[in-house]
C-alpha cells in the first residue's frame, strides 16, 4: 500500500510539472523563459529624436518559430519597425547557453510630456525537451516615457533632431538677366542620419508678386548606410517669371538639434535677387478672357489630394513603410493627375488661353528637369514656332498660335526624351528672349 501511495505521489508530481510547462506563462514563471520590452535609448528622451524600443525573448531551449510583435500606434508619434525579422543571438546565463530573439522599433514623438505606450502583444514559440513545442502570446509592458523639449528649440516652429543633418541647395537655369517667361529651378536635398525622411519638414512656401511658383512632387527615400538609417528628401521648385523687375527669393534658416552635442545648429541658405527685363506684372498684358476651366473640379481634386496625403501618412505610421497596395494606388493617382492635366491643357489650347497652357507645361516639365522645351523643339521648326508664339501671346500680346500646334507641345512633353548632348543646353522653360 505504501509503495502504491508513493507511486501515485510521484505520478501526480510528474503530471503537475507537465501541466505547468504547457504554456508560455508557466515557462516564464519557472524561469525557463525570459521576455520583456525595453527602452534601449538612454535618457533624456527628446522630442522628435529617435527612441529605440526592443522586445527581447530568451530561452535555454530553442525557438520553434520566429518571435513576432504586433504593430502598435501611439497618438502624436511616428513609429517604424527597424528589423524585418527577429534578430538572433546567443548569451550566457549561469554558465548555460541561451538563445535570444529581439524585435526592434523606433519611435519619434512630436510632443513633449509623459508618453504611455500600449502593452506589446508578442507571439512566442519554444521547442522544449520535455514538452515539445510550447507557444502562445504575451503582453509585454513598456515603461512610460518622459519626453523633453530639446534645449534651445523652445521658440522654434520647425526643426529636426538627428545625429547628422545636412542640406544642399543648387539652382538650374541660372542667368544674369531673365526675360518674362523664363524660369529658374531651385533644388534642395536634405539628408538625415538615424531618422526616416518623413521626419524632415517641408521648406516654407514662397509667394512672389509677378512669379509663378511650381512645386514638383517631393522625392523621399530611406536606406541603410553602414548599418544606420539614412533619410533623404529632395524638393524641386520652379520659379517662372510673368512680370519684370527684381524678384527676391528670401534667405532661409533651417534649424536642427544635434543629438551628439545637445545643441541647436543653424543652416543658413542665402536668398537670390533675380533681375527680369520687361514691364512689371501690374503693367503686363492682360490675360485674355476665357471660359471657366473647371475650378470647382480642381478644388475637389485638391481636397482629395490632401485627404490622400493624410491617409498615406497614417498608413506610414501604421505599417512603417508603404505596402504594394499603396504603391499601386500612387501610380493610379499619378496616372489620373496626368490625364486630367492633359485634358485641361487641350481645353486651354482650344480657348487660346496661352498663360494656362504655359502654366500646365511648366508643371509637367518640373517633374522632368532633364528636359528643356526649346531643345526638344529644336528639330521641328513648326513646334519651335508654336512654342515662341505661345510665349509671345501669353506675355507680349502677340497673336494666338494655332490650337493644334499648341496641343502637339503636350504630346511632345509626354513622349520619351532623348538625352540632350548639346554643350549649349538651354535653361528650363526659356522665355521669348531665347
């Protein structure tokens, strides 16, 4: 009888041990598993600066499947996953070898103050010697963050925080003197280390009397350089002169908080005074009357574009990078914009609205700065004459060109362009002076 009782007791203890090891929670309680969420970036945590959050899971056994962590959101922050898959490594624990997997996130807070991060849901799968595969989900608590305003930025409306931040500015089509209808292009390239390109704010918009300002679609790109994230943003702005005089593009100062020195630095970009021959815009030839161009339709397209940008920003925060669905939608949206612009151009040509035609051509060409209208028309005297007549009618009061010839200019703009090898390359969108 005593032997039977001892056997039953041993059997119950074995069953209890098996039952305790059947879940991830029991492995954790038994010290056979480590799982935690850590804030790796040391304090202080600054506003807009990258803060690394890491989920670490360790076991003396082996991982059956890759550790996964659900994406999460925090209001007022930009969050991106910095590891495509869990990072594997081996560590020593009390003389034993443990396998560890880690999943890393980077958080940028747009505001200061206390920041609460939701518990991170983590899927863990362990192959144990005694119980085989044990897997399940754990909710791991992240310590709250205290976000501080970087010293020196209290009175700044726009700035970035980074280890390295550079801005390069170049100009295309620069002349000593311009004619009405000429254009010059400003190109700015921003590079930020340790943060995505989305963290770089846009340049302040510019409005000048007698100058049309066209902003080409911004190019952004994130890549790894030497194992560190580097974000690049490129802006192209085309200034087209519709009136004579001196047009001054103001100086601009760009501020950034250096995370290495803990100090604010300033990048000064000088302005430009552009001399344009001809009467000022107030005395320029009046724009010919034309039928409505569907301004209401354009307004709705603008509203939809803003909504699309907001949705894209939300998706970027949600999933860290655009999905293939987002890329397809972007291509469809770009195709729709080009179709609408072409229809608007053809309608303006029929209505002999030469300024509207030039405006649409400039916008189209600002996306393809390697192409100049005059060089593209050089081998076709009819098109070259049409381009000259279009500018003369728009700015000098000349006779309107034939609508069919003007419409061919758009078709030329849509066609693939050959590289221009002429050493005497003309500036973008040259005016009547050329």
